[in-house]
């Protein structure tokens, strides 16, 4: 179940609520009892890190893992050439 963030337009109180997608949003602020609660947009609570997701991350051990983010054995692209130093005409 996702965690949603809410804010009261009347008093500014912010609170989180764990609820199903089908559950109705709260309509009354728990701090001031006024019906001015709106859902806020907030960042998700997880971070993707590492070389990518694998198709078999949650499958049985006998399956071969395959990187879904791309081939990690592919050669790295060549670095860009360094800019030429500025010449001083004195």
C-alpha cells in the first residue's frame, strides 16, 4: 500500500497516511478539524542504485540473470577530447 502525504489548507498541518488506492482521501484535518485537506505530490521513498534491474532478481536461483538496464560488458564510449587552450595574442 502506498503512503500519501496530505496538507490542510486552513492550518498548514501536514500528515502522511498509509492507504489503499481505492480508499477515500481524508477530508477533515486531524489538527484543526476543518474540511480543507488536499493530497500533496511528494517524492517516492526509495532510490534506485547499482548497475540495473535484473529480469530474474526475484526468480529461482537456477535461472540466468540478464541485466535489463543494458549490457555491462559493452565497451565504454571514448572520452571527449579536451578543449584547446586559449591563445594569448600580446
